[in-house]
C-alpha cells in the first residue's frame, strides 16, 4: 500500500465528520444565494475588486469597497501584519459591520483578496463571514444586476474578540518545527519554494513545509474546486485535520487563500504565519531548506 493511499484512508476517517460543519457555517456562497439575500438587513457585502475607481464603475448592489491593503498593516521591515484589535475595530466599524452582521466578500482574483479579509475577520472572531464563489466574474456570468450607487454606511462600534491561536509568530513556528503534529503549508510557487525565485535575502522554504500553490485551489473559471478534490489534494501532501496546520507564503496574501480553503474543509487546528517568508527569509537566525 502506497504512502499516498495510506494518508488518504487515514484522512477519510478523520474528516468524515468535518465536511458537514464547514458547509453549515456557510463559508462559501454562490451567486444565487447572494442575489436572493441582497435585501437582508443584517447583510454587508464587501467589494475587493481592484481599486475604488473600478468599484465606482460597477459593483454588486449594496456593496461597500475595501482595498486589500486596508485589511492588513504594512511593516517597515517589509510585508504586512494583522491589524491590532483597535485597528480592526476601526476598520470593521467604518464598514458598518457589527458582531451579528453577515459579511460576504467578493473580488476579481479567485478569492485572493477576499481571503485576506476573511483571515482578518476570522482572527477577530467574526463567525458570520463568507466568500462569493467565483467573485464578480461569476456574478457577471449570471447576468445579475450591477450598480454605481454607493450605499451610505452607518459606522458601528465593533469590538473584536481576538482568537490569538489563529495567528503564529516566527518564534512559534521555529519552536515547533520538530513537532510531528505540525503541518506547514507553503502557498507560493514551486520556484519560490525551491529558492529559484528568491524574494528575500535567502531563498527556499521553512524546513518540513509542503508546497501547495494557492492557485491549485481553483477551477479555471476562478471558482473553488469541489470539497472532496480539495481535501484529497491536501491530505495527499500529509496535511491532515488531526494536525495543527500553519499556512504561509511571501506576505500571507496567497496563504490566506489556503487558510480559507482549510477552514472550508473544517480543519479545526489552523493558524496563519502572517509575517511569512518576507520575515523568515530575511532573518539569519531561522533555518531554511531548498
């Protein structure tokens, strides 16, 4: 029996009970669902397509715009970090999001930008959040209405309940590298993973990490692959739901996409290394593998 088959059989038993909760949480909605709920009083749609100019030309009715850079905070040394609780409160409050608001996010990049906001919201303990499968392209293909009207947003007093276990530091990763219960997922390209494409002082990857490029989560039309196919892909790399899984890339932008997919699959012990390779690859005190 091959190692891949053994892993698949093991994970089948482990995840059998996880798919249903993930679906029940409604982390991914389609265009028909969103079209039917546009008038819901507790719904906030967030447009993360391109820039404000594109948003003003046409967007889903009721959507407010957010640039992906506003869902994270630039770090002087390079890359980004999660907003603090105070910064997050101001961000979410400015979007009119309250603790009970149902948030649906869309973009035009296969969920890449939307996933970054999802990661921020997930760390802040916001449970009612979903991505629109296929983004604005799917909405257009369905010939659903677009508008140029910009909604008025009443600011809210949002108080995040930070889930610290959802984000880890370089030191945490370093101290757990030899832990067999840890699975590191590198969402970058294979060239970055091997060090051929070097985007920091050092090239390569964190020791023990497996490489599953974020684009592999998607069909050619920008919608997410079926859950069974996604599950088999990650399990085949040894990323099983019994482990603590940590995602990273260059700046935890692409890795947030992987983070979302693993949440969609119901992985219970999941975290993001938000400083990612731009920190790890530039620190001489941290180990690197090529």
